[in-house]
């Protein structure tokens, strides 16, 4: 699990600058055994009405593309 968490952190590190450019950020909270990644959207992303789209079409799509064993990314 630790290796998967490190890989997820690396992908989030690639995504993070794009979120930060808009005043937001993403924090990895947990990686569950079923392949679900839990994240917290911060800053402007935390209250943005488009955050669900950012989460699913941006963050989740990229994480799942780079790490096929990830099944879902959800905000907590």
C-alpha cells in the first residue's frame, strides 16, 4: 500500500501546479485497499461549484490513467 500511496502522491504532484494556478490545491488523505483514493480539495477548489468536474474529469482521470489499479478518486 505504501508504494501505491507514493505513486498517487507523484501523480498529484504533476496535477497540483495546475490547481495552484487557480488558487486551489489537492491533499492526499488516504488510499484504501479497494483502490479508492481519498483526497481533500483545498483553497479555491474547496468551494468551487466546478470542483466535482475538476475531481472526476481532471484528478481522477489522470490518476486512473497513470495508475490503472486505482478504481476511483473521491473527495472527503
